[in-house]
C-alpha cells in the first residue's frame, strides 16, 4: 500500500459547465465529497472549481501552485466535456507524463470505454461514486484501472466545510424566489427510487438505488452552514428527494419539526409526489417552498414510455393544487420523444397553456448513451458505424440543449413549429418565475 506521503498532492478539478456565465451558482459537491474522503485518510487534497474561468490560465496556475502528483476531473456532458479535454491537454503540455490523470463523474459512466478519444492521455477512469474508488486507486499500487461502481456511506463522508471557497456559493435572499432566505444549493443524496428510461442514472449508479445522508446528520450539516454562512435557505440538487415510500421525507420533516422548522427548502419532485395534499401540507409546514417537477410530457402514454409513473388526477389538477398551497413550481418538459406524435406534442403545449403559472425548462429529447431509450432511438445503430475520432468526440460534446436531431417520427417542420411555441412560453414563464414576490417572510434570524 502507498502511504499518504507517497501518494503526494491530489488536485481535484471541476472544469465547469460554462465558459463565462454564472460561475458560482452550484458548489462542486462531487469533487468536495471525494476530497473530503481523501483528506480523512490524510491525503493532501486541493479542490478547484473552474466554472466560468479560462481553463488554460487557471489550470496552469494551479499546477504551478500545488505541484500535484495526481489530477482528478469531474466530467460532465456538453461544454463541460470540451472544457475537460482542454484541461487534460493543459496538464500534459505543462507537466508531460509526470502527473497521473484520473477522470470520474457522470460522463465517465456515459462513455465508459477507455479507448474513447475523450479519455486520450487519461490514466484512470472511475465509474460511479468516487470516494472509495479514488482512495483505493491511489493507496493500492495494484488498484484497478476500471473499477466496478463503488459505493460509500454518505453519513460517513465529509461535507466540504473545510473548503475555503464554499462561502462564495452563498446567494442573497433576492436570488431565491418564494424562499426569501440567504441560501445555497446543497447535495445530500445519490441515485433515485425510480428508473426513467432516458435518465443518466441507468449508467451512473446501475443497481445502486437511492442513498442519502440521514435526517439528523443532514440537519446538523445545515445548521453548520447556517452558523458559518448565516444561511437559512437550501435548494437540494438531489435528483430524488422524496423516495417512493417517503421514508426519507418523513424523517426529515420530523427532524425539522423537532427544531421548530427554522429553514426554507427547494427540492426535486415527481408528479406522483403531488398526489397527496396532506404530504404537501406537511412539506409546506416544514419549510418547503420550491419544487422542481419532472413532468416531461403531457401524454400519459409518452410518460409511461419514459417510466415516469402514472397519476390518477390530471396533471394540471396536481400542479394547480400545489401552486395554490404556496409552492413555487418549475418543471422540466421535453418534446421529440421517440414515437411521440404531433398530437402528443401539441397536448404538451396545451397543458402548459392551461396552467399559466407554471414555469418550465424546455428541451428536445437527447439520446443519452447507455439508457434504454437512448440506445433504442440512436446508439444501438450508431455503434455499428465506423466513426472517426472527431465524430466520436463531437457525439460526446452534445447535450440536451444542442443536440437537436428529431427522433420522434413527426416531420421536422412540424416539430419545429411546436418547439417554437414551447420556447416562447418557456421565456415568459421563466421571467415570471424570477419575478415571483418574496413570499413568505424570511424565517427568524437566530
Ligand atoms: C446541479 C446540476 C446542474 C447545475 C450546475 C452544476 C454545476 N456547477 O456544474 C445546472 C442546472 C446549471 C446544470 C446544467 C447542466 N447539466 Co447538470 N446537473 C446538476 C446535478 C443535478 C447535481 C450535480 C451535483 O452536485 N451532484 C452531486 C455530486 C455529489 O455528484 P457528482 O458531481 O456526480 O460526483 C460524484 C461522482 O460523479 C464522482 N465524481 C465526481 N467528480 C469526480 C472526480 C473524480 C476524479 C472521481 C474519481 C470521481 C468523481 O464522485 C462523486 C461523489 O461520489 C446533476 C445530477 C446529480 N444529481 O448529480 C446534473 C447533471 C450533472 N447535469 C447534467 C447535464 C447534462 C447538464 C446540462 C448539460 C444540461 C443541459 N441543459 O444541457 C447542463 C450543462 C450546461 C453546459 N453548458 O454544459 C447531467 C450530466 C450527464 C452526463 N452523463 O454527463 C447530470 C448528471 C443530470 C442529468 N440530467 O443527466 N446542472
Ligand atoms: S425521477 Fe428523475 S432522477 Fe429519477 S430516474 Fe427519473 S429522471 Fe432520473
């Protein structure tokens, strides 16, 4: 086994998803979590978030300042993948083969073939959770190159409070419509109790369902954040906050109640989570104010093909009821699903029209490799083609917003017309969302 001293300094880098926009909205929780685990094992680990920064200049400065023996990257789709490649090239130009490059994050699980050009010059690819995988790789000289998906107890992993830049991600109350609290985005769970057919979780943590920080521990961490940064609002970036059995939600509500419900929250929800008004009532009492809702399509048949689960009441009834109860809702809605008809696309636009208080993010279906829907709609056939290195890279630089091919069977011109309506609605609804009055008043300062 290598000792911590033999491992040397590890630099974990989030290359970032934007070149020049919104750099401090989301802390790089993945890199922070992996770094906390390494630091707990006495490995000197530094974290850098390059979101919005010039990759080459920032990487060069980091390499000179920290002289790392290992550089690990959080890899994601789209522009993030391009930025990652730029960073790898910078490391090799500056340090040659003198440094070990490790890649982790969802992009690795999406493109797991070590021979893919995305991974040129990368020494190790690690799938899934990075904490114990990276520790094993670094401390065990025989460590597997392509580890099986590893898992870690989230209650045992640190929180990133040691990271000097964490406070930079705190946003003032005006930033959080309907929450009216100084706050930040927080990650506290991995995986999901569902398995939608288009979702990245089919490859990122296959077989590993929902895992989360226990309610008491999570609440203690939120209090730590409040004591350090004076925050009382937390928007969870967890893909799933409410497990199907609502065990986690119930525990969290109870812990909040026993502490006098001092915080306000936002979290992800699915349509079935809106079915029970009593649950929503309890969430509201606990401080939940903002919900990010996975609607995806109006048609029950399309939603069924996506594995979204079924609901008995009409979607607008569920959404309007939650809005009336004081929640602010922002939804994710797509078109161009494989097999979707023009009528089904129009039904989605009609639904949005009927719920005029609904804010949403619009997107066209993107066939993510390794997902059931992505494979059947695109990748199974694409893999049989002899593609050049550049074509392979172009594929992997695509993401939900830019990769705009049409997989639905509806003629392009007709799809584009519906898409145009959706984009117009999206813009006006997001503007209204951002202008939501600061309601209710902030929780009392402590
Ligand atoms: C918050 C978030 C955002 C925020 C920004 C976050 C940021 N600063 O990057 C916003 C909303 C802006 C956003 C935008 C987009 N996002 Co986003 N986002 C997330 C979200 C919900 C949370 C990220 C997070 O903090 N996770 C929690 C941490 C703990 O997990 P993690 O980072 O994955 O880290 C773990 C492992 O991956 C691994 N790991 C991570 N880094 C490393 C490094 C090493 C060396 C190792 C070994 C391991 C390792 O270990 C960590 C701990 O175990 C994730 C989904 C999710 N829940 O993860 C999607 C997700 C990352 N986003 C995704 C996508 C596609 C996008 C967009 C491209 C979508 C779009 N509209 O086009 C855009 C990017 C735009 C662009 N220009 O590129 C995908 C990526 C899919 C993929 N296969 O790469 C995800 C997985 C969700 C999805 N829908 O599929 N996103
Ligand atoms: S509910 Fe969301 S996170 Fe869960 S499987 Fe479906 S798309 Fe993925």
